[in-house]
């Protein structure tokens, strides 16, 4: 359950970050002169955002599965 929770959290963060960065980059570098803002908005929300969410979910599942390393002293009951 912890892995899934981290996956969802990272997916939301990944969606937002990818959409914002994509909107900025498309707005700056698109050769389209007529509807650059619409192109940037649609591409960010419907293409780059979901790709960022998938990447974020995978990263969150991997990150959420890690447990802190247990030292030998803790395992044996020594302090």
C-alpha cells in the first residue's frame, strides 16, 4: 500500500511538473505563429502531462518500496 501511495503522489507531481515545463518549452520553441498558446496548452495537458504522470508513478513505486537499511547493531539488539 505504501508503494501505491508513493506512486500516486509522484504521479500527481510528475503530471504538474511535465505540463508546466512542456507549456513553457512549447511556447518558447514552437514555430507555430497562429495558435501557439493553444498548441502549448493542449500538448501539455493531453500528451506531456500524462507521460510525466506515468514516469512519476514508476519512480514513486520504486522509491516507496525502499526501506531504510538496518545496521548490524540494530538487528542484534545492541545500541
